[in-house]
C-alpha cells in the first residue's frame, strides 16, 4: 500500500492528516441516482486505491465497462480531529468527479492530473463517516485532455492504456479554521537571499504575523517575520554563504512558517536558471541538457508507482546511463517523483497532457487554464524543474489564443523558470528556448542538418508551418532517437492483446543490442559536439507497453550497459566549454 505523505511541498506534523489509501468499495459503472450512492449493495467489488482499475496493483487489472465508476470508503474521526477544518484531498482523479459525505454533496472537481480538494467540515461527525466518489472519464471527449492514454482498449503507436478514476493518494487533513494555503520560495542566488510569499485561506482571515525559519540539514540558518494582510504577505531572508542546488547535487533548504494557529513546512533549492544567447545557464554556468523522455508509466501500477521508492530508483537508472534530467512527458507526474529529482539534483521540464484536447475548440482554453495553473502552483517550489512547456506537437493552424493564455499564466505564476510555448512543431515567439523533434536515424544526416544553427536552422521534420527560429536563443533537440528494439516479446504481449507483432518504435529496428548502442552513441555525439545546441532529449527512458524504444525495458532492465552510455554522455559538450 502507498503510505508516503502525498504533498512534500507543504507538510505539517503528525496528527494533521489521515491517509486513506488501501481497500475501497468499487462499482464498475454509473450510479445515476444520488440516493443510491450510499447503498453498499451497489459496490460488489473492492479496489486498492490509489491504483486505477486497469492496473494489476488495483486488484482488478481490467478495463472498466464504461465511462463511469464509483468508490466508497468509511473513515473514523474523533472529537479532536473535528475541532477545526476537515478537508478531504485526492492527489488526482481522472477525470471529472463528484464527492459525497454521509449522504450529502461535498463538491465537484474537473481535471484528471491535479489535486482535488473537498472541504467537508460541516458534513462530518464524530465516529464513522462515509465518503463516496462518482467519476466520469470520457477519454474520447475532445474537451478532455488525456495525454498518452488511448481512447479505447486497442493500443497503438505511442498511446497506451487508459487510466480511469483515482490514481494518486487520498487523505483527510485536519487544519485550523484559518490555515496556511501556500508558501512560494523564490531563491535569489546573486543576492544571497530567498523571497518568500505566504498565503492564508479561511472564511474570515485576520491580520496576523508570520514567523519564518530557514534551515539547512536540520540546522537553522536564517529567520524573518512579515505581516499577512488579507491573507497575503512576503518576506526577504538573507542566506549567508548559500549552498547551491546543482546537477547531481540536490542541496535543499527547509522552510517553516508559523502563522496564527497553523504551522506548515516546505523547501527550496538555491539555484538560478536563465539564458545567455544560445546557452542555458544554471547558477551562471553554461550547461548541456542530457535528458530522457519519461512517460511516467509503470508495468504494475500504470499511471501510479507501486512504491514511493520507485521514483528514486528510476532517477538513479537514468543517472547511471549518464542522463542529467528528463522531460516529464505529457503527464503531470506524482509529487514524489519531483521530490526525488530535487534530492538527486536531476533537472526536469514540466509538461501538460494536451493530447486529446481539441484546442481548435474555443472552450478548450477554459479546460486547460485552471489545470495548468494548478500544476504550476503545486510544483513551483521544486528546484529540479527548470522549465515549463504546456503543449506538445501543436498544429500551427489551431488555437493560437490558447498559447497566448498559457504564456500569460506561466509568466504570472512562475517568472523564475524557462518557458517553451509548444514543444517540437509550432512556436509563436513567446518562449525562452526553441526546440525541435527529429527522429531521423542516420547520424550523418543529423550532423549535416544541424551544421549551422542560425535563422535558417532546421525547424521541423513535419510540414506544420513551424514558427521560424531567430538564431539568437537556445536551440534544443527535445526529441530524437526512438529506435524500436524489442528484447522481450512476452512482456509486450501482456500489454497489447497478446500480439507481440505490434511492438513499435521509430525508424528501422536495429538488428542487435550492439547496433542499438552504436546508433545511440553516434546520434548523441552529433549534438554533444555542436557548439550551438543547448541540449537533447532521447526517446525514451523505458519501453511502455507496445512502444519498445526505451533505454530500459518496461520492467526496467537495461538494453545495453548503462556504464557505456554514461561514458558517451559524460564527455563535455561543446556548448559547455
């Protein structure tokens, strides 16, 4: 059972929460009448939350019969837990859900990738309480972003098993009536300080003083105070001789905020990220991004890692092969993965699962904007995330307005990071970095193609009217490689209708592991040797179901010796000199 605390960027002490993972009653279908939702006879099965029914970890391991499922769970509260505010939280539910407590509506949530929050203070009582969640998941709906989920059970190409319902941790939190809702830490390496913004939530928010303490490895290093008026305030705190967060060095500072009756903790890393011409600068130093595309899928849990320790293990596997970061691709990842990257000094790009959302429809902006904002607010303290990219492979003829909105939201909520407006195909000149996707397999063609990176540089291998590169900002090959090589047909068969012949990858498949490695080596060297390229992202970390272009198999076995890959990637890139 997943028993890790689900929100590492805003924690409180023991007794402030109750984890509710584990066995829930489950109905594979819709219970349309609200009055029937609390009829236990309507729930003939059990499911292991937070795993989707399509996963083996859930105890079911099958596609749902339709687009609706329902969950029921009892939980017991004592008088002390009822003394303040009671909030029921779920890390993520795909896609739309309606919550009920003790027979009464508790709220609704739309969006399959960010936290759900239901204030159930007036609905709960001492003793046993019953929570019910009704979920609607229309993966086929053009106004529902689904990322890499297939709309049916027929997997194909680079789309995988759909994921229905609860897929992140459920818990109940016990808070004062006025509580700390957000702490945003903005490190200033040049100024040897951190600027901290604090927000309170509640029905009536009094003016209070917030006391802030910053510590490093358990020892206090700085303190500050500020007044919170209308629930908002900020303080700038000097950090003497700051220890910098860097690649391979996950140095973190802890922050404790005390305001009114509440105490909450978060963390940050002292690091700067920016650009200078074609270079990306981390702490003022030119870096080369050696990234892997990570789809965030697991063979047993599908969307959800079976154990919190799996996050660290996956990052260690990528580092063992010489990679210093990843694109969290087409999915908003579990917070535990990002925390593991923070601790490892592993750089990340945050994305949004825009596939499935028909952005040509005017209403798509209303679907996208709240969830994109919630993602940024959830993760903006995490130093491993060096940039945001809301869209992947957007057609230039679609909705340019949604791209403007995405830029405005990102710049407003998090001005501290880099921004790519849409990865791979279409750019509107709003980003800090220009990127392309290129699955050409021949290294000689790649070398010739990228010989000159100026206004006439290669912009796309697809005729989508990609915005022209201006020759002045960092140039990033954010997808390449992807050679399909299937070393385990039995594994593929388990996830694709027992048909291993549908194993898929880019280009002509290598005939051996050695040929796969030599192609990988030659392609990587093309970009490492180019003084005008700031980084690459190899497709991909591991095989995912029928897609067999990973450095590792789906169950995380290396296809070639990671140490050999590391020897290739450890060489200093031309742009780092």
